[in-house]
């Protein structure tokens, strides 16, 4: 059946359709989701509640300059911009707080910034990954908000060939260090911050688990971390796996959809399952179909009757298909899942936030 989604909110942001997904990132960590948008002149942080609110705006240190990555402090008092040669911190008014150079190195691929709350007065410390110049080791420096280096720590993991990052708990305390990539097994340590130094605890065993099935793409993990959704590279089926075993709990095949050109699938002639789906919440998943644009049909006969995309809701416990989402606008393509029962689509200058109507799932 066709499902008419409930419009939760509409957010107007000029040029948003072209900015996502390359320059936008949704932050789902708080009670109200945020959108961090990297624009040519600034990093902007929006809160997506009933209405959109611009929480903070950080002008780029180099007007119209490019950056590899941007990080906003948890209290949104400043942001750190990384380019290929340095980190630069700026206040909201654009004034520069400090700049930390990489020296003779370029480090665009593996930069990392973390924000720690330290001391009895909960001052913010900034942890920067810097070039170590040593194979298999990673250098982190702790700075205060004035840019003074408080301490440096050489960690026995990572190196320039690997991604190294820090994990935090909700109150801003360091809990771990991880290293991944570079053709080696992931490494994970317990960790804490002591006077600006990263103190490593015991190395944690990273469960290898069963091998991931070939020719499958992982899409999304459910909110409880107990399930994973994957799609066949050929677009023929969706699996819902139990974690950590990766046992297949439910399957939805392309053949389970209505025949192309009929019923709820009347918008397609030759669809396949795309990689744009995921969990809406613990009990509902969104599955996306894609249909190649039939240029010959349009040019020869003037017919443009097929839509390239459609979104469907399904039950991750059983694989049962609930129906196609019938948006009020035509051919909605990209979708971003917020994990709270809502999802976002974009059209030109507007974000639309949707949820399933009562009784649809």
C-alpha cells in the first residue's frame, strides 16, 4: 500500500540540496538533532526542532578557502578548521584564537580533533593529532583555548598510514583510543586524560566476528546496536543481521516488491535496491529503490513516466514490506535517517523531516 508520511517539520536553508551530502553532517548525539553545514564562507550549526535555529556561525579563517574538516566545540564557543598544513581555531566573530602548523608535513588524510572537559572548573582542552614522523606511532597535543600546548603524548599505535581517533563519554571525558585502516586489524585501548597527557589503559580485544559476506554493503546499525542492515551489491535483496554474529534474521528480496509497472511499483520499470536505506527506528527500516533514467524513452517518445527513486518502509524483524512512501513531491532521491523515528529529504532550498503515520508500521 502507499503510505502518506507525516510532515514533522520543514526547514528552509538556501542551496541545501546541493550542499548535502558532501558538505553537510547530521549530529544525532543530543536530544534535538543538529546539522553542521560546511559552506564556502563559514561553518554553520543548525538545530532541527519544530523550527530551524541557527545556533552558531564560524567564519572561515581564509575567506572562500577550502578545508579538509571542521570541528565545533561542544559549547559552540569556537570551531577548529583543518586544512592540509595546519589547524586554526576561530571565535564566532571570526577572530583567530590560535594556529597549529603541521610543520613540513601535510596531513589532510588523518587529522583528528577532540574536545575534553578538564579540571575542577571544566575548562575546555583541545586534543589535536599531529604528524609523528615515526612509523606505527601517533602524536597528540593538548592545547588550552588560548593555543598553549599543555602536553604531548606519543601513542604506540596508528602512524601516518592509519586513522586514529579518540572516544568520549557524554560529559566530555576521554574513554578510549582507536586505530583502524592501513590493512591491519583495528586496535582499541581504554584511555583517560591526565594533565593533558593521554594515559592508555589496557588494550581491548576487538572481536573479529564471522567474516562479512562478500558482495554486500553495510547500510545501518539499529539504535540498540544489536542489528545491522545490509544490501546486495547487485541490488537484489536486503538482509537484517543479528549482532555480533551477523546471523541473517530477516530478508527482503526485490521479488517481494510489486512487479515493476504495477501497483505501488507503478513508478518504476526496472528497479533495483539502492544503498540509501537504513533504520528509521528500532522497529522500522527504510528501503530505497532506484530506477535508471530512461533517456531514450524521453528523447524518442517524450515520455518521462518513470521515477528514478522510491522509498519503502519494512519490518526489520520479519522482512515484511509495509508499503511505498507517497511523498507530495515527485521523485524524492536522497534520504538521511535521524534514528529517532524521523528521516530527512531535501528539495532545492528546503529540508523536509518526515515520520510514518500512526498504524502504518
